[in-house]
């Protein structure tokens, strides 16, 4: 049996106000072809299907068109869990209908653990593997809020709540499944693990990143493979060779220009094997650094072909005296060479030398937390700024949960 592990599609994302739908459709077309040519029997999508809790119609159409095409493959299963960007109720709205097409959606943690357990394979009474489809665990799933609770107590309860959830699921599997068979057990998750590599585009998953846990805390669980979402860089975590982030299929920020991957899991004779499949580049994101003349030359030599999507460019200027006219000239040069400049800023070393550059930052380049931190740095207060930031993160998370 062959299974694909993917995550963090973020359908409908806008990048510096540019739509990603063309790239995302290219990825889904590639994925359909991969499923067909590699004879894949199941697809796991580990959260953040959409970029927002209320996706656009175009993003939803892309999603449902893909599911419709997948439903035409014989005995093909799709398992979808919600991420922190997704609305659990929105994803689960067509749950019963999708199950008739062998598509299983877990938006929120159910009261009954058994509802998370999905047999993989054509014969449900004799599956090739079992999947524990654990969605993003929200605060209400893992801890009870207490008025006036200290930050350290919140952190401890959140972390322990996540660990307890996975251990309870593992115990249920060991008591009712592992006792009868040795078939592999796969689990999903949408969370942060300590020691993993983050990029610039992940939203803090819990207040103050409370939900970050060590992979060693999950080592007692019976899972043969933990298919994770949330972090956008493909990577394994820990020494067990069992915990993997598939990463996002397209770069969601200029910090993610390294090759993207999807994980292929193969099960033979009750043994699980896995390997990464490198994804094509559906649109180039390019970072250029130098003075005006150097950037000018690099833009001319980009070598954009007529068949590729227009590359998007971020420029870091190393000279402090570049004029607005010169910046516009660079944009014109890029356009003539079939590229689009989305961001021009001073190189980080120059920014340190000239603090007032912050006044020219585009709001779209900043996260809500960064905007709040900029505001804090501009005022004088006797209050603890770390506590203020934690309070802000709590309010922001409450708003995001309400939107979901």
C-alpha cells in the first residue's frame, strides 16, 4: 500500500496581495498525476487546507474540484484534518457526504476517540494500516482556562494536555488494535515540536507558542509514523525517524525558497517505509541582494522562460542612498524581463545602521505580533512588555478561534 503525506496547502493565500491560485492549481494537477502514476491508495492532508477560516469561493472550488477528481480513482482514500488556520465546522460541514466518496474529514477533536481511528486499505475488516486522524488541538481541547492563571502554569497545562491526548489515543490503539495485529499505526497532528525549523510564515499555534513540545514526550506512543503539519519546511524531528513534517507544497514566504517535498509511505508485509519526493517549483521566488547596479544586472540575467509563471522577487539593497526613482527603475527592469518585484528593502545590516527605515515597512510584510511589538517600542510604559505581548497573543488567538 502507498500513502502520501502532505499538509499546509493554504488554498486562497494572498502573497503581498498577489493570488496563489495558479501555483496551487499546478500543484494539485501534479498531485493528481502522481497519485495515478504511482498507484497511490491514500492521501493524508495534515491541516491548514485553507489559508483563512472563511476561504474565497475560488479557493473552495479548487479544493472541491480536486476531491471530485480523486473520487474517480478506485478504492482511493483521503484523510483531512483541520489546522490552526482552518475552521473545523467549515471543513466538517460536508463530512457525511464526503465519507460516501471515501474522504474522511476530522475538523475538531471528538468526544469519542474511536471516531479518530480510520482503517486504511480496500478491506476495512482487514486493513493494511490504522490511522489516528488527530486534528489541531485547540486550547479548549487540552486545558481548562483559569482566571488569573500564571503563564508558566498555562504552558505546563497546554503541553501536558497535548501529550495526554496522544497517549490516550495510543493506549486505545494498543488495547483494541495492537493486541490483535502487528499492522503499522500512523497518526496525524498539527502542532509545533521543539527542535524543528520554522520559517517566517507560520502563525503562532498557541498563546506565546505554548503548545511546543519535545518529540521525546511522544516516544512512548505506539505510532510507527507521525504525519505532521503546521511547519512549512519539510523535515524530520528527533532521532526516531518516525516524525515528519511534509511542509507546504509551495513557498509561503521568501524564507522558504528551498525545494519542497511530499512524503511517500509504503507498507509491505506489515512493515512501513517512507521517502521524500521532491516537488517541482511551480513559481520561482527569488531573493536578490546588492547595490543598484548589481541588482540591475541580476534582473537582466534571470532567464525567465515563456512557459513559467512570472517569478516574484524580493530585493535587499546594500546601499543607503538609493532613491525612489532608482527603485521604480528596478521595478521596470524586472517587468521587462518577465519578473515582478514584490518587496524592496534595505539589507538587514543597513537597517541596523538606519533605524528610521522601519517607517517605510509595508504593513503586509509584518505579522500582527510584529505590528504590536513595533507599537510597544514606540511608547514608554512601566508595564512588563512580555506580559503585554502574551495578553495580545491571547486576544489574537481568541479572535482567530471565533473566526474559525
